[in-house]
C-alpha cells in the first residue's frame, strides 16, 4: 500500500533520488523547495511540489497540514553555493551556518508540525563519514559515540547533528547517518579540486572515511520510511577506508595526477581542524545494523568501483 510521504528538501542531490524512488514504489510524495522555479521539476517527476522555508514555523506548519502525510522525511540542508556561497572548509561554522539552523530549528518546526497534525513518523538526515569517536578501532557502529570536535569550528555543526538524533529519537523517529555522498552532482566540487591538485593528502592520510552512493542512501531511506524504523542507522558502504587509499583512487578515476601531500601543520593553517582530523584521525562506520534491521542491499557496495563508474 502506498504511503503519503512528505519530503522536506525534495530537490537536493539526495532528495531528488529519494522522491523518485518513493514514487517508483507507489508512494504519494509531497516534496518541498524554497524556489517556485523548481516546482515544475517536481511536478515532472510526479510529486506534489510545495514552496516551504524550513526556518519559518508557519511555512512548515502550513505545508505539512496541507499535505497530511503519514511520514515526514527531513532532507533540508543549505550546503550548495546557491544557499551557502563558496565552500569554506576552514570555517565550517560559517559555511554550514544555515544548514545548522535547518538541523536545529528546521527539525523542531517539522516535529512540531508532525505533532500538531498527527503525523506518526519522522525520518531525518544525519551524518557518519569520518566523525566517529577518535579512539580505538577505525570503524564504528551505532553504539560508539560520535566525535563532536569540541574546541574547533566544526563543533557547532556536529553538535547540531547530535541534537537531530536526540530529538528525532525522542519523537520515535529514525536518523539516517549518511556517509559522504557520491553520485550524480554530489562531488563535482571535490573532483574539480582533485583535478586542479588542490585536494592534498594530509600527513600520512591515515584517517578513515565512509562513502555512500546516492542511490543506496535513497534506498535505505525508503526502507526506513516503509518499515517505520526507529533509531539511528549508519548508511555507508561496505568499505570504510583511509584517505591514503580513496583519495589517490578518486584522482586516478578523475584522470588527475596523484594528489599532493602536505604536512599537518600546513593543512591546519590552510584548511583548519576538520580537514586535519578527517584525513589523519577520522573513524569510518559499519553498515551492519542497516543491513540486518532494514534488509538494506547496496547496489554500490564500494566507492572503489563506484568512483570508477561515476567518473567514467
Ligand atoms: N552526507 C553527505 O555527504 C552530504 C549530505 C548533504 C549534502 N551533501 C553535499 O552538499 C552539496 C549540496 O547539497 P544539495 O545539492 O542537496 O543542496 P543543498 O543546498 O544542501 O539543498 C538540499 C535541500 O534543502 C533544501 N533547502 C535549502 N534551504 C532550505 C530552507 N531554508 N528551507 C527548506 N528547504 C531548504 C533545498 O531546496 P531548494 O534548493 O530547492 O530551495 C534542497 O531541496 C552536495 O555536494 C551534496 O553532495 C553531502
């Protein structure tokens, strides 16, 4: 039986694929954008498009009340240049300022609307790429804490993500902790930097990251919606890997020269703490729980093959 699904942020790189997979599975989808110019695109996909500002409680309340969904999916971020301006890796607090608000205030508005209109289930976007606690093994499960990088410019964003988990779980929902996305439109900026040799390895590149293809991230989310899942799930591929492994491979797949290598002190100066932690001490994640509990099957089990296919 098809469900009525409300996708807040239905036009982003993941939102679009999620909307299309939900429609393919026979669900009725209301998808939001902040831009009336994108309503045609949503209609063409077969979704009911609605203009909504996730930072405006009234706008959210009205959109949800009109759609009367059975489940709300929160995929609102403001990371693209259109919403955030130029990427600023050294100052993630500035680059992600609006995204962090969408993750705090935006989540609160959606949860309030869900409660007011009797929507029983919420699924939200989380993050699990390199941000596992920096002690012990290199690959973390949902039982291990996340690293909040206290005392750095990354802290406010990681704290916002942790808050998403707290409030959504309290409301009986699920948080999909996606690895680093790749797939159509997801890493164009990174690939451009790699091609210009402006994406160096830091130190010995020992820090781990987890990746996930957009199609797999979307399919896991569909399962969480259909199964009314609760709890957190690491939505990552089968092969968490150190930067010294995936970055040269990404460069090779992009037809670029091998990445440069720069010392930690220089990276800290140029790119800040987050980049240094990610590349030298990052901890990746295991997807065992999502496979076991959601029955998730990946179409792209490893970035190794995935990068090759995407950049062919
Ligand atoms: N786990 C990960 O690695 C991860 C997660 C998220 C994003 N990213 C990356 O970030 C980059 C940008 O992502 P993106 O292309 O999806 O774009 P984005 O700018 O982050 O937007 C995502 C969605 O949020 C919506 N949105 C933005 N501001 C909003 C607001 N105030 N209220 C309600 N909705 C709002 C957008 O709608 P409109 O633009 O239509 O208004 C869009 O549907 C990509 O490279 C992507 O791969 C990575």
